[in-house]
C-alpha cells in the first residue's frame, strides 16, 4: 500500500479540532510526541491486539507523529492512519521511511469520523491509542467508535487504550507541565480525559455491542519514563490490579471488542 495524504477542513467541532491540530502540529515539528512527551506502553497495548498473521490491516485513529504507528509497522501490520494534523503525519511518514516500511503505511489528514466512512476498504483492526480523550465530548467519541466499527470485517477487533479519567494523578501531573509553544498547561489539552471512564466508554460503543474492559498500570508510567526497568516492572504488575480495590483507579483503561 502506498502512502497517501488527503487534506480538507473538518466539518464538525471545528474550533476544538483546530486547537488540537495546532497543539500536535507544534509538538510534531520538534518530534515532541515521539521523544519527550510519550511513554512506550506497547508491552501492554500489543497484548490487546490480534496477531498480524490473521488481522493484518489496521485503521488507526489519531496516530499523529507515529509513536505507535511505527511500532505497529515493525510488528508486521499494515496501517492506515487518520489524523487532523498534516505536520504530525509528515513526521509519521518520515519515521516509516527511516525504518524502511513506508509501503506499509497510508496517511490521511482530516476528521476521523468523516474519513472512515470514505475509505474504499474494510479493516481487520481499528485502534484508538491515547486519542479519545482529545475528543470534545462523548457524542463525538461515540460517532468515531461507531464509524470505526462499521469498517471492521467480521471477526475484526476494535481496540481502545486510554488514560483512565478516574485516576487522581493525571490532573496534577499535567497542570505542572507547560505547552512549550502556547504556554498553557498540558491539562488544557488533556482535560477531557475525565470523560474516559468505564461506563462512558461502554456506553459509547455502537448499540448492542459488548466490550471487554481492562485496567493497566498502578500509577501513570510517565512518572518513570526515564527508567525503563521501573516502567517494565509497572507493566508486569498489571496482574496485581485484578480483583484489587485499586482497579477502577488504575492509570490506564482499555476496551476490546470483537465484531
């Protein structure tokens, strides 16, 4: 599959989308999304994914500058990535070229819900990795999840991995971090993670669809982003959450749906 790029303005939630696009474009211009402001949680996320041998083609919402896109490509998947930010997608394509997998990537700029309905083919997997909390409201989240679910082949998987809005540490962590360009706290751009709860996610799935919920990381892994050994230990402590009263307040939440 060849890399392709489409540009057009979003037709919904224009003001919110425009601000998010500017924020991530500024980060992507300096590869901030890939280097300074992300923690690799592939060890947990990839456990949620079906194998590329049976589920090859992924539709990725909001893959941005390619932090997880590149990891998906390396794992053997083909990826169609839809994102609001053209600048972020430029970096995404550059990463794909650097790892020699650009033929496995297609990028499309625009509003995910609209673009998903325009794509010519269906997919084996649709992923939403740390992106839904940048949507403006629950209605737009539901619309995006419904659009993605419609594009799945029978037996396809819808995978959501998000910061858990019930974890009390996210807000103070983001309040003390500043956007280097706009000067606002990162909480300004991350504040809708309070929408991301188990009940809200399950209610945002298409009608009649059941999802399997998982909780991950006892504390936000970004606290230990500079220590890979501690981060790995935190990832492996996920089993501690099962049956624990701490479970609803874990730092990340996932939902997996099989069509």
